[in-house]
C-alpha cells in the first residue's frame, strides 16, 4: 500500500514545484502519514488556488487509503512547518479536513491558465439529500448536471451536448453511460467531463471507473485505487 499511496499523492500534487515529489520524504506508519520536508523556505510557497488544490488532493487521497492523521515535519525533524501558505504545527486529522463532499464543478483560473475542479461542498452545491444522508453516486452525477445556486463563480463539468444516460456503483466499480454531440462539445470539454467523473468516483472509493460513450460505442476503463 505504501508505494501505491506515495505514487497517488505525487501524481495528484498539482503544485507548480511538485512539492511532494521534490521536497518531501513520505513514510507510512499504520494509519499515520508522515511527511518529512527537506526545505522550509519559498520553495514551498503557493498561490491561494494552488494551496487549496494541494491540500484538497492530499487529504482526499489520504482518506482513500485509510489514513487517519497526517504529520508535517520541518527539516529539523520537528512537527511544524508552513506549506503552501498554511502553517501546520500539529498533526492534521484527515476526518476533520475532509468535508462531506461528492461531485465536482469547475472554474477557469486565469493565473494558472487551466481549468480547476472544485468539490461541491466548497461552492455550497448539494452533497446530501433532504434527510441529510450523503448522496449516492447516481444522485451525485445527476446533481452535477446543474448549478443550484451555491456561492457562484463555478460551472458544470457536464456541459450541454454531453448527456448522461445512467450511472451505477457496484462492487467498487463506478460506471457512467453517456452520449456526446461532437458538434457542440469540444475535445477539452470531453477531457474535463472525464476528469470530473474520475474525481467523483474517487470520492466514493471506487476501484475503477468505466466510462461508456454510447455515441461511439467505446468503453474506457480507469483504474483508480490499486493495492490499497
């Protein structure tokens, strides 16, 4: 599991300087994730957008691999360091860091010149039903088709021209059937849709995501959690 967790953390780190790959030794002890930093200066700086993405992915993947706490060590080997504009001077509880979330929306960041994915809870979109029960995978995908208000400044990842025909979650496999009007939907829109489906499936701890494009009769399989 240690190798898979380390690889997943590094691959999901979208910081400009690849913080986890460049400046950190990663160790796992039971359900504890220990991050040993070899730098504590401007090399760990980040914009507010990059900081949010860094910690969102760090704690999301830690949660998926069953980590309960994350420890941040400075170069002297003591707990306490500023990473991506955030001072962390005590072990971070993964459960407390991970809000109830399911589903993703998008926003385009002019500074980074790329589309960012925002968890539903961060923009006040629904993540629970009328009984305060977490939405199912199927209900989450349905909710992601529209914007119900929220805090504004975000867009749907399922754009007009992409129609989700059905979604299921069984035995760790998330499956989404959809069609695409290629006259309306750009290649970039399709990439954003596929990435949003992957992130959403990960929130449900899916081992695989199966995306079935009924327009082209093509099935894409994305391995998500391996050797957990």
